[in-house]
């Protein structure tokens, strides 16, 4: 359906990226995309009901009001909220957030998306392919445009294999092995760990009680990569090579089998550089020779904006799925 240009330009959109590092918000129009953004470094709380819609709204409302006043963008008729943990912790969000957005801003159509879906859309847009989103944690998603497939994303205790937390934990384990005199240790990683955390005997007491221990583990991943690259440490190099294998395991599980689908790696793990990216490239070529490794076009907030524009203009082609991407309300009837 063609969209009258004037109505498209006037149709306000709201895009939200809610993740472990905080909340990012953009407003704009269907004709021009995002016009302004604001960030909060306070992550949305998760409680007995899962992701807390009241806490999300308490942060979102003043940010959106300020952005609307700053830009003069019309009140958003379409909203897309990408949220970490939506598939398993999003029941209250799905039940309450669309109504809250309608009451507060007059939103008529709300899409709720897993953060992996907004990361996918930001990286590749609405086309078949596979994305591994790897930072502190790790999740892979892929689609052939008929259904979504996901792999891992089970958290640092049960999964997130190859993630920053996984690499950091493996590096600290190698440090502790060297500290104990067990085989498989690395004296170079031991030195790096003591620089970072102090005497190894105190590490469990520093780490285990912390609610952000996944992030603390991931903070050691750059040390592992640096030790592999600068000091040619074999143990550190083996950790990065194993991590690359886990990333490709996840990609294999979600990647479409036909054609030459694109693959993108998103998230902070790509900043580890050659010690990770070279073995990753080698593993991809060996196990997924039909894919094309491409650079990500944008980040999860860009993905939420793209979804909002496509939804507002009745151009959304990505598959709907309650745990991954669902829509409450009706797309606009242009000219009505």
C-alpha cells in the first residue's frame, strides 16, 4: 500500500532499546526516521513478574516528553520496544506496556521485540540471514523471513558460550590454575588477573556476591585478548579460538541453509580484534562456507527505529512471534 507523503512525514514514531546497560530512546517520524535520542544508564529492573513495566515507564516518560518538546515531533502513533529477556521475562511487559504507552502518549500500535531482533534488524535489515550478538552475554538469531530461530542467550551460568563473560571466566580459571600449580594455567594471565583484582585468594569473595558478576567476568576478556596478541600466550590464544568456535556453533544453529545469506557479528566482543576475529573467520569459512560475513549496518536502537518505520508504513516483513516480535494494535489506515 502506498503511503501519502504528507501523512508519512507527520506520523510520529517511538523506538526503545532496553538492555543490561540501560535504556536508549529515539523519536522521529515515519518519513524521516529518528530525529533525536536520549539515554539512561539505569537498566530496567527485573523482579518476580519479569521485566518491570512500571520501572520502564518511569524512565521512559520524562525522556520521551523531553524529546518531543525538543524536536516538535508529533506524539508517537507507533512504538517499538526492544527488551533484553523479552522471550522468558516479558509476560508483564506484553500485558501492560501497550496500554501504558496508549494512555501516556496516544500510541495506537506497539511492537514488542526481543533485543536480539532489534540487534538483527539494526545489523541486517529485513532480509534473511544470521546475527550473533556478543557482548557480556551472547545470543544468535536467524530468519528466512518465515520464522525466527534463536540459539543460546541462556545467561552466564547456563550458556552465553563464547561471550565476554565466558572468555573472562576462562581467563580467570587459567589464572587460578597457574596460581595453584595445576596444568592448563597461564602465568601471564595470572599476572593480569592480580593486576585487575588483587591476590587470587580473594577473588571468590570479590566476585560471587556481586549481582553484576557477568559484567565483572566480561571486564577481563580484553585482558585475555591482549595477553594472546601482545605476549603470544598459548593458553589465552586457545581461549579465544574456543570462543570463536562457540560463536560459529550458535551461527550454524540459526543460519538459513539456502542461498548466500549474510552473517553479522554485533556487540562489544568484536572489539577484541584479531585474536578472536581471525579464528572466527576461519571457522565460518570451514563450517558455513555459503554465508557472507558483512559489517553491521547499525545497532539495536537503529533496529528499533527501522522496525517502527516499517510498522508505521505497513512495510513490516519480518515474522511475528510472541517471544521474539509481536504487535498490539493495528497498523495505520492511511487516508482514513
